[in-house]
C-alpha cells in the first residue's frame, strides 16, 4: 500500500540515511504494526502448544525408558545369579538379608 509522507519526515530520513536509502525507506502504519502483533501472538500460542506436545512426548519416553531399564536390571541380575551361584550370597549381603 503506497502512501505519502510529510516532506519534513522525508528530509529527516534523507539526512540520516542518505538520499538513496531515504527513497527506499518503507514505513509501517499502526495497522501494519497491529497485524504484526496479532501474527506474533498467534505464533506464540502455536509454539506453546508445540512445546507442550514435545514435553509430553519426552515425559512418556522417559517413563518408558525407566520401565525398560528396570526390566533390564532384573534380567541382568537373574543372569548373574544363574551363571554364578556365589553371586546370590553376595546380593543377599548387599541387600542386608544375610550378615
């Protein structure tokens, strides 16, 4: 959308930016700025939703990993006990069942 600006404003731009850059300078109206604000708010809401989704996925993955790790530790202990009979006595001492 093209619109004119006051001569004083153009001269100020020309003084600060130089003649060539002043001719290229674009201005945003209050309406343009408000549209940009609304777009930024929309993006903020969408980003917050995406962040919440990722956090939930991470939490689910973390819980699944803890469950899988517990199972792996139990299996590892079972294998150690099966392959080494003395390990059962050692585990009992570590746990505090046998002194």
